[in-house]
C-alpha cells in the first residue's frame, strides 16, 4: 500500500465527506418530496448521483 502524503489524505477525506453529504442531501430531498417509499427513492437518488 503506497504511503499517502498529508495533503493527499486531506483531499481524500474532503472528497469522501463531499460525496457523503451529497448522498445525504439527495436522500433528504427525495424523502421530503415523496414519503411513500423512502428506500426506493434513496436508491433512485443514489443511482442519479453515481451517473453524474
């Protein structure tokens, strides 16, 4: 496993949290817009974010 510099660690952590926050916000939007099936809507938003 290659050694990562602190800057690379920072970028990896930042990008990780950015993706997490994007998924959480899209899940929140889909759940607030359609309360019927949160699991289905969250999987839809997940596939949308991955296609982006």
